[in-house]
C-alpha cells in the first residue's frame, strides 16, 4: 500500500513536470508561429521560469533581456574571459552552470545554453536562478526547450533579413545603374520598403574600414552589429533607405525642406560620429552626391558620392565627410583620364620640391599644403603645424627659393592645384 502510494506520487510528479514542459513548449512555439519576435519569447520565458533571462548573439552582444536595467556588463564575454572552459563547453553544445555568479549583488547560478548547433551557433540563452532551483532537471529541460525555440526564431529572422537584404540590394542596383524600367514600377518597389522616391534625396556612400584598410561591411552584414549601425543611421536620418552595395553602405537620404546642403552634411557628420562612438576601431568615411529630383539622377548622384568618398579617403581637405559640391576643381581633376598629363603638370609646378632631399622635402610640402589650406595665414599655419610662426616663414622662404617663384595669386592657385593632383596620384 505504501509502495503504491509512493509510485502514485512519483507518477503524479512526473506528469506534472511533463505538463509544465508541454505548457512551456506550446507557449513558446505559439510566439514563433504568431511572429511575436525575440522580445516576446524572452518575456514568456521570464514568466514561465520566474527568473531573469538574457539572450546574446554569437559575438556576445546582448540582444534582448527580460529586465530593463540589464546592460553590457552582464554580457557572457565577461564570464568566458574568466573561465575558458565555459566557452569550450558551449561551443560543443553543452549547457553550462556558473556558480557563484553575482547578479545585482546576489549570489546566483547563471545557466547558459547555446542557441543553435556548434557549426551554426547563433547565440546564447542565459537564465539567472537561485542556486537550489538551478539544480532541477525540470528547469534544465525547460531552458533547453527555450534555446531550441529561440534558435527557430533567430533562424527565421535571419532568413527574413537575408531575403529582404537581397530584394533591397536588387532595387538599389537597378536604381543606381539606371536599369529600373518604368518609373511607376520603380516607385512602387520603393514604397514596398517604406521609401518615397517622390521626395528629393541625396545618395551617400559610407565606407567602413579597419586599421588594415580592409572593408568590414561584408563581414558585418552577417552579424547583428550591422543592424545596430543601420538603426543608428535611421534614427539620425528618418525615412532614409539603407542597403549594401559591394563593400559600402549606400544611403538614400530624403531632403528636409528646411535643410540646406550644409545642414545635411552636418547630419552625416553625426552619422560618422555615432558609428565611431559605437565602434571606435573603425575608420568611417562618407561621400555625398548631389540632390536628386528625378529617378534618372540617382545614378549620377551615386557616382558623385563615390568620387567624393575617394577624396575623403585621401584626406584632400582633412575631412571624413565630403559632398560632391565641395570638391570644386577637384571634381574636374578626378575626371581627367590622362595621368601622364597630370604628372607632367605636377612636375612643372612643384617638381623641385618633391625631389628635394628627404625628410626636408616632405616637411616643405606639408608646410605649403597647410599654408594654402589656411588661406595664406602665417599664424594659423603655425598653430596647425604646432611650430613657431618664425619657422613657418623660414620654410616658406626656402620653398620660394627652391621653386624660384613668388607667391602671387596665380602662382598660389597653380601650387594648390599641383599639390592636390599630387596627393590624388600618390594614393
């Protein structure tokens, strides 16, 4: 009789656990099927497990947390740095328990489950629990189910994102290559992405490079951090269209009726600063094309943005953000295909200075460039070069002697032109 009661109690307990797991499974799967997203799944896990939940991507960036005050200091990367075995276990698909884990001043257990398989690890699910509860098999199975459902949702989002990125890319290719067909269908395609082609806009090209001068756009598009960059841009440029074109990000930025070109450039300066603030190791440069009022003008604006981008990378005016209108005579230089003619012009104007013994020759070139950039102001030139004003005057006197010229307006114009062409050719 006692034995039967014990078996009955054990069976009832087992059925209760199965019922609990079935409830968790059904609720989480329902969230996926209804398209409610990661946040909804995480909040459901939080309620069902009665514990804080954190979801990170495979680069340890927190995507969603059930509690609002969870920031980057709770990222898994700080755990794996201290315990290399944790990372290895997660990579092999195992659930890991970290105890003691300090969560908001309390000694807890952090249960970590990989989201996805080792060859396609998409992220990590962390549940912060009381140490006693954390040892329960029921909680472990529930967390495994949660990780499996999150994997389904993240895979669904990845496929959706890839399909949308492809469609956006095809639309952008057609627009900037002039292969969009009739204007009505092109306008409808733009509306599908929530973009209004009837509003005048500029094309901007954003280049993201690391310190090795390698583009990281392609790499970043396969990671969630690119979504954060796109979100930052969208916050600063409402109603804009963003997509990838080869190794760059391309933005179609609608004009604000009250804005002038200078104000628009200031917004792009903020875009660059925002990206650099989030990812300080990246070199961010932006080229901006002219305003488009007709569909056929987008192709030219895109190529203008690329030309402006070339000048930002070469630092011809010291800026990391340049609009095509700012290039002035440099835009004409960029159009000249006969490099031999350009080289001959440079040699005829500043050849003796370029051939002067190093490193003095380079110092003279830099001084002359800064003098012209400072509009022939001795004091400003000295301040920018961090030298005494007397040093600047001495160098300029030596430059006049080496080149055998006077600094008339015509000569200064030719010098400025030759220096800019030389900078362009040397890159």
